[in-house]
C-alpha cells in the first residue's frame, strides 16, 4: 500500500522544517514565516544519471580520470574575469540582483556570444514569453543568432527538453518561477527552489552542461530562498548598481573556479551592457579639484587595483548625539577610524556629524582604505583639501600606527599609470622593489605623522 503524503511547515527565510506550525521560527527568529507544504512520498528517487543513461558509481580516487576542461571565453572580458577566466563546462552559476538591474540583459548577451563560439544554448524563461525575449534580442542586436528559447516553468518538461536538445549551456530565468510537478507547494517556496536547483545540479554535473540561474533578491539585497541555495551552486554573483545611474557592478561572493574578490564593471547603454575597461578613470573623472573632504585610495578588488575617491563631510551636530552615515564603506570601520583620529591625532569629532561615501557606487571593505578614509575626514574637519595628484594606502591600527598592506607594487603602478605624482604608504611596505618613474613615495609610520605631512604641505 502506498504511503500517504505528509505535511510539514517550512520557514521561507532560512529553510527550517517543522512537523507542526509555529508562529516564530526557532532557527532565524522571524515571525509568520512558516508555510505549510505537502511532501509526496516517492520511493523511486532519481540518482545522478547522465543523458546517455550512465549512473554514478563509487570509484577509487586514483582511478578517477581527470579531463582538463578548457574555459569558454565570452566577449565580455569583465564577466570572464569575475568567473575566473571564462565559463567552466559543468558549472552551476547563480546570479542575483535587484529587479530591472539588467540580469536578463546580461544573460541574453552571454547567450548570443556563447552561440557564436559554436555551443548550443537553451534559454529557459519563466517570466517572459518567447516574443518578449525576441524583442529584447532585436534591441540588443543579437536576434540573428541560433540559440533556443523555451518559455516554460515545469521542471519535468525542462529536463526533457534538455535531454532532447543536449545543449552545452542552459539559462534559467528565474529559479523562483520553476516548479517540480511532484511538489504541491507554490512556485518560489523553499521546497520548490531547493528541489529545482537540485535537479539542475544533477543535470550540470552528470552531463557537463554549464547552467546559469537567475535568482530574485529580498529587500535586504540577499538572494531570496533558502541559504542552502548558495551552498549548492559553484559560483554566486551579485549584479549591483543604481537604477538612476548607468554603471553596473558584477561581484563574485563565491567561486569554486576562481577568486571570490573579483569585480566586473559594466555600463548600461541602449544596445545593452558594455564593459568598462578602465574603471579607475571612470570613478575619478568627476572629482572636483581642490575640494575638501576628498582622498584617493588604490583598492584591490581581486587581482585588479582600482582608484576610488573617498568623500567625507564633517559638520557640527545640532542634536545631542553625533550622526554617522556611510555609503559603500563599512560603518563599524569608519567609527573605529574616527575614534583613532580623536584619540591619537587630536581631532575633536565627538560633536561632529560625519557622512562618508565611496564615489561611483562601488563598495570597499579591505583594510588598505583606512588611511584614505582618515585623510578625507581630517580634510573636511580642517577645511583643507588634498592635492589632486596624491593618493593614500594603508591600514590603521588602534594605536595609530600605519600597517603594511598587500600587492603594494600593483597599487603604485596603477596610480602612476593614471598620472598621480605622490603616494603615501606604510613605511614597512618599503622593500627591495623599485617605484616607477615619475611618482614620489612618502613612507609613513603613524596617523599623526601622515596628517602633518599632508596638511603642512598644503
């Protein structure tokens, strides 16, 4: 006799499973997030079976045949950089971002370029019809290429289509619209997202198909669905940017085939996304010469040095407690730097409101930006601007010392390439390397010494 289906309650935020309804999830602490789902008993659970019918078998490690796969490069060099050098066959890539940011545009361009390399591409859309995708493809100039469109949300039908076509690449737009027919919960629920992703994972790993998945995001900016979704895939990319600005940033937060700190920068134009080859110049082109509260830092994003302007506005507070606001910078790091400035450099900041941002919409979180943040705050407080041709690199300790940072040669060369004449860096970073011609190195050991050298020379 067949067993009856059972009922369980799953938290929509964290994926916690409870046999009975609870008003508050005991795992994440959120209220009214548990949703009832019916679990069908399926004794014939599918194992990893390839499209040729081969099942996975236990194999000794020494007997595993390793075949080095060559990465497939697209024409978007920024995307190749973030992926670690190109698209890896058999990889599962999750791309998340705000609605309307350009995720579908990016993947439609990628489909067009992968089809040009001779690969067979299947674009599965659960949100748009084939006619809508055709209209966007014509606008992007990629409607004349031979890749397959499939407007479907049933994962069973999608699996059969993949079995018949045997494509090299599959685009799923988006995972929250896909449904497994043997699960009774609605599309986008924890169970549906988990099971459809597991099915795609099997297809990718057993058949060497590179699969791109689009994921919706929550109000906090995280990818919607259970956290295990990010653990299941090989690569997690976030597509960021402001709707009112043309620049878009593609950031890797997980990558089993490359660095997790890489950054790709694009510009949204009428004909689609265009890569920005020199982002440092873009971030600096609107800087006002002689403005107070501004300092330039050479930040490392993965293997790439990027020059970014740190802006600070320090004004006397009109309330009892001083206000602190940051954009693109870590709030706790800024608070720490302001405390060090007050204790070690003698700046009275406790009665000052402070507003800081990294210009251009980029997010910086590495320790080497500390010195530029401190100089920008001191510049605004003292009403004294920094020179347009100088930049700052260094981590600040709690005792006011300037600590060494990594990749110093790459940072200095990038600054020299963009015309900077003077660079302040930690004294302990001086070694046997030779600075490029045309740039002056100013070694500093403490925060107080840095501020004296910067503002006395101005």
